[in-house]
C-alpha cells in the first residue's frame, strides 16, 4: 500500500512512467531526480502522508527504497 | 484553464508549464519576454509565471538568470540577459545576499558600518536597475529588501541610533525616492509582500539550507500574482471597466421587493459594508477605471435609489453607462461593450448572484467574473485583491477618463437631437491639434500604441523608451493629435509615426483612440502629413494596412482619403499618395498643425 502510494508520488513529481519506478531508482542515475525535484518530492510525500522529515533525513535519501523506508518508519510513530 | 490543485502543488504548475510551452497560445495574443534575475533559488517561479500568463492569454517567454549571477548579468551589456531582449526584467536581490550578517553587521558592526552598508547596498541595487534601463528596452521591476522581523537586540533595537532594521528601511526609502518619477523602473515592495504572507513563515528552513530557497513553494504563486499586476498592462491586458450589479451588490436589499425605504446603504448600520464598498469603487473610478451598471430591475425603482437615496456614494454621473432592464446579463454586457467601445476582455463583472456569474462565465469567457464573497462584510477585502486595472503610468487621460465618458454621454444626447451626421459633426466644433511627441506626451503616445486595437493601421506596439528614441530621430516624424470639441477635451487620441528618410515617406504607425473614430480626425491628420511632406520636399506618401482580428474599422482609411492601392495580399494592403495632388481636409474639423522646427 505504502509502496504503491510512494511510487504514485514519484511518478507524478518526476514525471516518469510508473512502470519504470523500482526501489533501486536513485538520485545518482535518474536525470529527472535533480536536487530541486528532490525537494519537491519530499514536499509532496510530506503532504500526502501527513509527515515531516528532518533536514538530515531529506539529505540521506538516495533511492526510492529509502523513501519507502522513511515513510513507513514515520507512519509507525504517528 | 486555471491550474487546479493545492497552491503548494508546484509539480502541477511545472506540468502545466510544459504544456503551455508546447501550446503557447494564439498568434494574436500579446507577447512578453520576462527575465528574472534572482540572488537566491527561485526555481518554480518561472513555471508558475508562465502558467499565469497563459491563463491571462499572454504568450510569455520567461527565463531565469544564472544562479548567483544577478550583478554580472545586469552590469555586462553583452550578457545573455540583454541578448534575450526582455520586455520586463525582475531584479530580486534578497537581503540575506547583501552581506547583512547577524553576527557581523547587525550586532558587532558600528552605526557607521551600517550606514556604509545602506549606502553601498542602495547604490548597488540602483546601479543594476539603471544598467538594465540603459542596456535594454525593458521595464524593470526592482525588489526592495525584506526588513527583518527579528533582531538579536530584541526590544532595544528601536533605541539604536542607526540599527540594522533601520539600515534596511533606509535602503528601501532611498530606492523608493530614487525611482518615484522614473517611468521605467518600478520598485516592487517585496517587504510589504513578505509582511502580508507573514515574515515568520516565509521560508522552509530545510529548503533554505539545502537549496538557498528563501521562499516556501506555496508562496511563489502569490508572488507571481504580484508580478502579473505589472505584466498585464505591459501586455495591454489591463481591464478597463467594472460592471456592477445593484441589488445586494451596491446596496443591501432588493429594491423591487423592499422598496426605496427598505434599501440598506449608508455609513451606519447594516448598510455600512455596501457604503464602504461604494467608497472603494469611487476611488477606483478616480484613477481611471470606468464604472457601469448592469441590473435586472425596473429602471425607475433603481434610478430612484441611485439619484435620491442619502446613503449612496456613487451617483448617476459616476457611471459611464447603465443597463437596467429585464434582459439577460450576457446580452447587456455585449451592448455595453458596443456602447463603450471596449472589447469584452476589458470588462470585469461584479454580481452577488452565483447563477448570473456562472451564466456569464459560460456565455462570455473573455469577461472576468469576480467571485464576490457571500458576506457583504467581505466585499471590500475582495475588491482589494483585484489587480486587473493596473496601468504602467497614470496619465492625465486616465483620471479624465470618467469625465470623458460623462462628456461623451452629453455628445450622444446632442447627436440624438441634431439631424444629419454632417450637421452633428459640424456642431461638435472639433479641433485637432497636432503636436510633436515630447517628454510630456511620451507616456500617453506609447500607451496608445499598446492599447489601441480598432483604428490602428499597422498595430505596432512601442514602449516609452522606443517612443522617446523615435521622437528624437531626425529621419522620423513622431506626432500625436490632441482632439477637443464643444463638450470637452478628449486628450491625446491620435498617433502618427512616419519614416521621413528620402523622397518617399512611409507611414509606420497611424492610429486613433476609439473615442474619436467616426468624425474624420484621421483625414485631418493625413492632411497635416501631406502638407508637411510637401513642405519638406517629399514626393510620395505610402502607408500599409495590416489586418488583425480587431482593426477592421481602419481597413478603408486610405481608400477614403484618396490614396491609391498598390497591392493587396490576403487583406494586407499597401497604399500611396502623390504629394503633388491636393489633399482636401474635412471641413468640420479645425486643424492646428505642429509648430514648425
């Protein structure tokens, strides 16, 4: 469930087809995932899931798998 | 289609912007080229502004300057900024990027250090704005500085001889004073904008640290709305006429049901919000916005209130046109458009009734229908958000516009009683005074080239800088026509720009404000031009008619004046006149030619 929702947000914000998104998709290799879009992505996930990330957490995210992990972890504490 | 979704959904704007770039709008939309030179990260601003311009039916080319390159791009005449030939340059230097350091200048600096900082910063910003006007034709929107809401000195900040908050205010005061009378540089009160948004909540500190983004994404669309107030008049898209409903809009109650006594409007009690609303409308009228009434009512009932109710602020003479009948609003608006000779895209409709609003939005999409709040207590605060009437310069004609329409009503009343058109024209006592364009008339002349669509032979748009340049060019003749008649002064309502290099003079621009169409002012201007050409030894006069969606009224101008058609390519015609032939000026017009130099 969380997985799908995260991928939906990534697809929408980065404007990439849903099928291309895997947990391995990373900032280092995805052209659309530049530093500005990274902030947009984080904003969108925060809005969608009702969570707030710290600056350190934002910086630590390198791939879609990290996004899913953080969203899941944050969800458990709310 | 307006972008839907939460204001914070910047990615939606980015997608819309991509779509806007692929389908930039119709060919006849006005074009603007905007360059944003910002000292911090404002990515997103470009996309949002593009989308908002498209919603306003403007084809915008919006570019963001290089990161940290504000001074370089503005001070170097060979920079990419100037190569892009923008029409509007937005200079956005954030106070945080001016050496305003909390542990330096603010606390450990001396008063002299801060004075020096204020001088240097004000001078630096002015130098960039002045370079922009020197090296381009653009108008410049110069952000002032956000005055900090926080000082480490706390309550003792206000006791400093020259503290840091005062230093920033000083920069802003200097900029304001320096550019008050500058026609091209507008100081954008960014400090006021930040206060409205809330200085405590301007930035997301994480984004500021990670990306130097000093404004939250959600704030960017609001900033673009502010920018749009400058872009709309630049593109000639400013609206001109406010059409008002009566019942529960200008006054509380329905006159047809509650009667004259039951109407609520006045400085005390229930009618106060409506009274206040009228005062604000009156202020708009004083700066040149035209007011009109469109109401479904018995005329006698409604006019009785307008004429005699003691609580009314607006009276009959404040309205340029009145439609009080039982017809539907859309038909009435089209009638008003014809009577006032304004396109529907110049209208704003204010009506409390949701059904009426929806109907007009559907039937006449060019009309801007405002969402008047349901609670009259909120009418004034809604009015304050209407930024569609801004013009770039308040000319004498703007403030006189309301008076012009009142004069025009008298002219029309006269026309109804006088017999034939010729008798009417003769009775007007029209005087056309031709003047060379000077500093005093540059603004109005440029405004006319930008706004005139109907009687405009070639629809060439010129900025004030361009008009100024043209008027000083010895190979060109730039004149304007001031038209007065028995009922009043219409102001400057005609422009003629001619290339006079050689034996053939070429008419580049020839236009008339629609106020003075239909009485052969154009023939008077042409007779002046023929005489002037003859005096200076030219042999031939040529002119062209470039058809647009709106300028059919001008198509036969040259034919009617006795010119010979040289060519006709899909409606685009070229004409010539042999100066040796006499040109008979219209008899009912008194022509006062320009002083000979």
